[in-house]
């Protein structure tokens, strides 16, 4: 009898090894809730296009424009000094390796800016460019080389990757101590848990909080709304604001009344990637607005035939928000400054 039961169990086990993660979950779970990954539908936003109600005269106020370029420059000056000190003390400089796959124009621009920023601050940089149709094995070979190179302290894979590549598998290859993007689940988990300190916090959320602090915005106890829940920005942003003692709500494509939820917020971080999603009417008068969006929209009057637009209707937010980051010149330069910071930290950890 026992033998038969064992045999049946073994057959279930051997079947389980051929099942999908979802099927295994259903087999073993007592709960009725589905596996979380099966809930991850694509984010389809339906932005409102109705005109916002007019802003009453009483609520018109002066809006501080938070200059991310100036703040990032201050930080970069400090990095230059630190890199010089490190060179004098241990004869080494921090090193960053960037992996770029394919020819996406946005990604090429972001990567070029990261490499230039390294050059300008004395950080060594190496760029590995791979063709759009490269294999996972080719990328993993490059990452293994960077992981083992002692002159490289930070490694990043520019996202998004082409569709045919397994992003999770590739990002998991980056050594924890060199994951300056802070994308590894261990870093993200440590960010989520009180009493834990991640080795790296993702660059854009870290830059946003730095902007708030340097602009004199108190975070503790404030209602913060993060619009968007991407792994790169929205999720770590929510976690980080919570670590700073804000009361955090996340608004996403399935949220019932995003406008209403956003209007409750003292701090709004817009990271949905939808140009002009957040109208003036979404904002509580006096709210602080951090706009992470950068979307090129056609504009023949501009030099390159396009201009960059944020997630927030900038013109409408002026006079309602107490402070706002512009696009461009707000969050973007801070993301790069934080990448340099993380690379410097990584180098310091092993050099001193
Ligand atoms: N793509 C857009 N933002 C980022 C970022 O911060 N890091 C990486 N690796 N890719 C990105």
C-alpha cells in the first residue's frame, strides 16, 4: 500500500517537473489565489482627454521649478573630488560597464549620456554593444567577463531588451556587488524591508528622493502617490518613499479613479510613461510634482523635429503645484548622477 502511494507521489513529482510554474502553483497551493505572474497583464493606460476645470484664482500659486540639472551638477562635482581622492589613495578609479543590445534610439541616447557622465567625472567606462538579434549566451558571456574584471565595479544592462531575450535570466547574471541599477530582487527586497539596507537603490527613485530632500520637501508623514509600477521606477519609488515614512499609494492602469487618488497627494511621482497623463485637475493645490516621464512627441518647430514631454501637463500644473520638475532637466540628470554615486560606492566597498 505504502509502495503504491509512493509510486503515485513519484509520478506526480515527475509530472510536476514537466509542469509550468503556474500548474505547479495550482497543484501545491491551498489557496485559491492565482500565481502572481498570471496577473501581470500589460499596462494599458486610457488617459483622459477632457479639458481640466479652470483653476480658480484663489488657488493660483507660485510654482518652484526644481532644477535637476543644477542639483545633479552639484553632486557630480562632489563625485569628481571623491574619484580624485580614490585615485591618490589607492591608485584606482571606479569602473562602470554598460551593455547595450540593439539600436533603440532612446536607449542609445541614455547610454551615450551615461558614458559621457563617466568621462566627465573621471570614472572609467566600458561599453559593450551587441546586435539586436544576439543570443542570451552572447550577453551572458559579456556579463561574466565584466563580473570577473576587477577594474569594473558597476555593471548595467540597458533596458528594455529585445523581445526574444529573457530579461530576468540576463539581469540575474549581474553580480550582486556590481548591480548598480539595484534591480536584483535581493536589493529590491532589502529596500522593501524595514531594518535592511540594500547595497544599491535604483537610480531614478534615488534621484527623485534626493531632489525632494534638496528642495526642502519633507517626506515623512506626507501622502505620496506614485503613478506607475514598473520594476525600474514605480515599484522601487513606492518602496523608497515608504522607507522615508510617507503614506504611499500606487496608481496604475487598473486603478478605479486615478484622478481622485492623485488629488489626495502632497507628493506626486508620475512614472507611467504616458505623455500629459496627469492634468492640472489631478493635483491638489500645493502638491509637489516629480515628473519621471520623458516621451518624444513630434514637433516640427523643434530642432530635431520632436520635443520631450513628461507624464504631467506642465503648463496646467504651473500655478497649482508648489513645486515641479521640468522635462527635460528634472529627473533625467539625477538618474545619471545616482548611477555615478552607486558606481563610486561599489568601488569604495572593495577598495578601502
Ligand atoms: N532603461 C530606462 N531606465 C533605465 C535604468 O535606470 N537602468 C537601465 N539599466 N535601463 C533603463
